């Protein structure tokens, strides 16, 4: 521990222990605990490093007038100090543990009613319970009963903490022989005293297991509706325990609570359906994982849950079973039929075939579907599981998979009012159909299901029917923006089902063109945005109009290629920035194939480039400007992969890169600047590929990665070619790459500086170690102000340091503007030191333990001096 921190800690303890004084920022207590926890986890002893903590604890415990937050902090701190056997022993010798955790003390002081204290008590004990002696203290102090009572605490936070505490006791102290992995006795001991300790621990653990199991059994079934939350808590705990328990504990728990679980299944309590299924499925999964014969009563519980009387509960139970991916054929078949039943009823499709074993619930399900709210809820659950159902083994499915696609399409038609279920008119279920007509929720859910069904067996045979329904939705004036968005997504997904789109008749293509044109001019910007995105995604799907035709993009086949680019060009003028940005991205996707082929740019494409450069320099919103830089990144990447790019295209791209690097590096949006540096990186990779010392992606291992850093994902590759370094360096200087990197290096946004510094280090390692005179002579112009002035200042300081060491006169900061040798700059800018600083988060200085302790003391001083001016409050560092 830092000496300065140790010297400040007694003063901080004195501040915290002061009677009735509360801190202006109580997060400082959490930060202190984080710091102490880190020291403990690193293997340090808090009591040895900070002996003042022992006196602090005793003082606070006896001062019941202390702030509740400080009291809670003290309880948790005591648990941390007792987390090691040595610390536990020292605290026991001073009777600190009895003083701190004795409930009667807090109850008599009237402090137990504060949830802050109760949660501190729980978390302190949990921190302490890391070794057998702590478990002995816990059991012998009769803390099990109070902990069980806290399961139903009025505070959800306290109840949840108590729940987790019970799980910790049962799972952490399991005998190693039952786990084969982590536990308290994780190594063989030969000492007799250790054997006695294990025996005591075993007896105390057994007592804890028995007490907790009996509590779970008695409290599992709610006696009144008001006890429902208690049952929910216990079911959550049971699901956790059964999923992680070893054989002895698993068997003990299941044997104790199975009768209560059976009673709960028949209680018809809808709020407990899903948590009850979680418990049953956890029991099923764990029994299979441990290669134990599944308990027959668990199987009966599962069967009972898949046969409950309430349709909504039945549907949710079946869905929960399928989500867990069990391979029990009998129950899987049952769950599939349950989930298909509502679709079978509403759409009239014979999804259940001639087998009527699952139809026993049909009348009750019909009655439930007549209620609009429950109807929509049930149908949506069934739709969500439809794609998973179609992938079931043939022996499980009661109908061909493509019939489920037909049912979803039928439901979409019913929702839009185009048709009604054939069964509805014949059996009087028209009331059910009315509940889904016009339901946006069902439409969205059905479209999501349809989109996912594109990979189902039999999908190719349904593609024409799917497009017919989707066209109706896209053309429907009543479709809301989200429904249209999901319809467009479904079109793209189903377009990729088959590379042959010969099914698309001329009429369908004409209709789609008209729909796209109409939606691109919609008054709602969300619809325009979805339309523009659709055009881009469609251009990325490679298909053919017939088996004999050459492969091309889907927009050419379905839209004839006549409206995509004009519509996207028009969208560049849209009043909404999201639409402009989407149009730019869509243009990049639609032109990508031509870039890859090295085709010459058309006049229209040249106009687009000019417009994009205008957007980069003039658009007031960041989204379109980011999209512009990414457009040129895509163009440069794909053009570079072309075997023989057009000379005119290459020339225009070079001009654009220079302009983008110049404008993008000066942008106010940090993401635009980062994307600009990504473009600069591509130029560097192309220029120096094959040069010794230059490694693609070699910047990543140089410094610890940070979540705010933008790091290349390319793998490290080292090349050996040395010739041409001068021309390569001069080329990147001419394009403005070096200026962009130097500008980024001194940028106020750390992600920009980090990216620029890494690229400069990579460039330095490639050109500086063996630089020839010609390479050293390559220079870069620096502007007279802004980033140029910052670079000259840094270079001047470095020169002064060197001169001072050599005993000669120091250089100045340089004149106004002028140029600087690239190699000299790369060597003198202190890139390695800068990289170390930039790779750290910005709070590594301000949120240090020393800063925290100083802030607490400073804040205390400010509040104890009456002459403190208003508005001069000291704020403790937050994170």
C-alpha cells in the first residue's frame, strides 16, 4: 500500500467515525470499499497494512449516533477484514465480530429498521464467509434464522442480498468430493487439527443445509396472495441452487422441496409459472449434466406443467421448455403441439394434423383467445417460437415445416384484414380473428418470425407467396413505420433464400419499384430511412434473374437498377440527418461491386462524389459526415482489391482521399476524426506493405487496450522489403496522411489521440531505424497555428531537453508555419511515452485511492469551517 495513503488513512477514519457527520458524497464509501476489496483480493492483509481500521471499527460500533451509511460501511469492512483466517482470528481475539454482527445491539439501538444497515449486515457476513472458521461463527451465532427472515424483507435490495447469501453458503461450502472443483477443502490436509476442522465444518454445513431446506419447503407455497413475493424469491434461489449444486446437496434439496413443488404446480398461480419452470428445468438439466438418473418426480412435474389448465400458463411453460433446448422427445413433442395450437385455431391451417391428443385444450384456448389482450400475448409467444419449431426433428413436428410458414402468412393476411381464417367462419371463431386484425404488435411479431423462417426447411417453395404478402404490407397505407421497416427487412432476407429470382414476374417488379418510389417520399422520416436502408441492403444480396443469367445484385433484378441510385441521390438532400446518413451508406453498398471490378466512374457517380465532399464540409449533423468518411473507406478498400482499377477512378479517389483527410481531421465530431484516421491507416497499409518494420495491426500489442480506444483488428504481419521507402513516405505526405496523424496526436479527444499515436509509432518503426538521407529529407508542412503550433512546441521542448543534456544552447519552438522532417518528428515527439499515457483511462489520476482520501479530508475541513463561502463545496471524485 502507498505510504502516503497509509499516512492519510487514520485521519479519514477519524472523519468517518465522527458522531453524526455524513459525507456530502456517499459514493466515497463505496470507493473506499472497492479499494479495500482490491487490496484483499491481491493477497494483502488490511489489518497489517492499516492497523487503524481495528480501532475505527470498535469506535463506530459503539457510537450508535453515527450516520447509517457509515455504520453499513463498517459492517462490510469488518467482513472484508475477516475474509482471511488470520484476519478472522485477530478480530475474534478483540471480540470485534461479536460486537459488529450481534443483531440485538442494532435492534436495541433502533437502527435495524434502516435497510442500509440490514444490507450492510448481510454483505459483511458474506464477505467473511470464505473459510470454515467463518461458517462456524455464523452457525454458532444463530444467524441462519435472521437471514431466512430477511428473504421477505420489505426492501427488495435486502431480500435479494439475503437470497444471494443463502446460495453462497450452500454452494461455497459444499464438500469437495461432491464437486470435483472449488470448495472449502480444496487440498488434502494431513494435520489432525485440520481433520477436526473439516469435521466441525461438515457438521455446521449440514445444520445450515437442513435449516435452509426446511425453510424452503415450508415457505415455497404461498399461503396468501401477499406471500407471493416470498415464493418468487425462493423459486429464484432454488433454480440457482439446483443448477449448480453437487450430488449430495442436489439430492437433499430436491427430496425436501419436491412435495411443495408438486403442490405449487396445481396451485394455478400464473405469476409463478415461469420461475417454477426455471426450477424444474434447472433440475432436469443438472441431473443430466451429472449423469444421474433424472428423478421421476421431476419428470412428472414437467409433464404436469405442460398440462396445466390455464392456456396462457400452458403456452408460457411450453415456450420456456423449448428455449432451454432439452432433447426429451416426449416433452418436446408436447411443447411443440401446445405452441402450434393457437396458430392452428386462428389461421385454420391443419398444423396439428389428424392427431388430436394435443387438442384437449382447444376449447379453453379458444375462450382465452376471445379476450383481446390475452389473445395478442399468446399469439406473439407462439410466433416467437415458430422458427425454432420448424427446425425440430421430423418425429416431433406434427406437420411439414413449410405449413408453419403458410400459417404465419395467413396470420399476416388476417391482421391486415385481407382475409379471415377458414376455420373461423366454419366454427364460429370470428371473434378470435377480430382480436388480431389491425394489431401492430402481432404484425411486427409475425414479420420477425417470417424473417427468421427464411432458413427453415421448405422455405424456397414458399418464396413467391411470401413476396406477395410482403408487397401487400409495403403498399398498405395503414402500415406504421415499424411494420414497414420489418417488411423491408423480410424482403431482403427472403431474397437471399434463392440465388435464382426468376419467380419475380414483371408485374411484381413494377409494383416493387412503385412502392419504393412512394415510400422514399413518405412524410414520415422513419419510413424514408427504412426505404433507403432497404435499397442498400438489397444491393448487397447477390442473385440472378434466372439460372442462365450472370449473378448480379438483387436491386438490379427486382428494381431493374433504374431507381436505386437516383432515389439515393435525392435522399442526400433529405431534411433528416439520419436519412442522409443512411443514403450515403446505401450508395456505398450499391456501388461496391463496380469498385471491386475496377470500373470507370460514370458521370452520375462523379456527381455523387462531389456532393459527398460538400456534405463533409457543410453538413451541420455528425451522422452524415461520419457516413461520408466511411463511404471513402469502403471505396478505397474495394478499389485496392481490384486487379486493374480505372485510371480516371484512381485519380479521382486520390484527390478525394486528400480532401477527406484534410477536412475529416479538422472536424468537430470525434467519431469523424477517428474514421478519418482509419482511412489514413488504409493509405499507410497500401504504401508501406512489404517494407521492413511495418506491421499491419502491430499497434495493438504495444499498449493495454482500453474500451474507449479504437484499435485495428488486423493481425500482425511483418514484411521485409526496404526499397521505395522515400517515395512511399513522400506519397503519404502529399496525400495529407502525416498532417492528419500529427493533428490527431494533439487532439483533445483521447480516442483520436490514441489512434493517431499508434499509427505514428507504426510508421516510425518502418521508416526511422535505417532511414537513408533521402528518407530523412522528406518533410511535412506545419500550419502556423492550431495543431501545427502544438507540434512545434513539443518538438522545441524535446530539442531543449537534448541540448541541456549535451550542454549546448536550446532550440526555440520554431517559426510560424514552415516544415519539419518527418523522421525527426517521429523520433522526437515522445510517441512511446505518449502512448502509455493515452492508453490509460482518463480517471487513472483523479480517481486514485490517494485522491479519494485527500478529497474526504478536504471535504471534512470545508464543512467544519463556518467561513466556507457558498458555492465552494468540494465534490468528491465520482466514477
